[in-house]
């Protein structure tokens, strides 16, 4: 059922975020995730409905229907828990205190455009993976 899919909101112009989405898609063997750019209509609607301030969280958000949403390192690790080969590693890192995890996450997020670059527009998915993206 489509409404039970976990939704990954990502910075659609960030090359690191784009690479992360491609990484997830390749390893999402159980078809758990759907994707939407934070800059898009769906991304904006989902963040507004949940009262998420995208000025404070502008890189990755995981919406888990019926549960909650996760931001920053929590989002990355909860995504990892669904990917074969990364379940144990993600579970292990969840034991690291969130302030420490988020400090590292925020450092990388702050420098992501300088290190990995930025696109002029959101990525356009191939026809093969287009169904995984929300408008």
C-alpha cells in the first residue's frame, strides 16, 4: 500500500543528497522508500503539515507513516536500518548520543555544497525509478 511507504525528503539541489538517494534506491530491495525533494510541492506540504522548520533541517528527513518523522542523523540511521548490509551498523550508531551524532551530521551538512557541489535544479529521475518519486 503506497501510503505505508516511508518517505525520504532530501535537498534536491545537493549533489551529496542526490548520491545518497541513489545509494538508497540501489539497496532498497523491499521497496520501502519513496522520495521527494524538500524544494518540491510535496516536500513543502509534508514539512508544513508536521511543523518542520526547513531553515533548521534542510538536508534529510524521514517520514515514517503512523510513527513519526526523523531528522538529521536519526533519519540517516533509520533509513540505514532498512537497507541490507547496513542494519547492524545503523543500529550500533543509534547507541551514540544524538547530540554527538548530530554535531557530525551538521558539520557535513554545513559543508556539503562546498565539498560536493550544488545543482541548478532538482534531479530528474530516470524512467526506471520515477515511480519511487512523489510529485
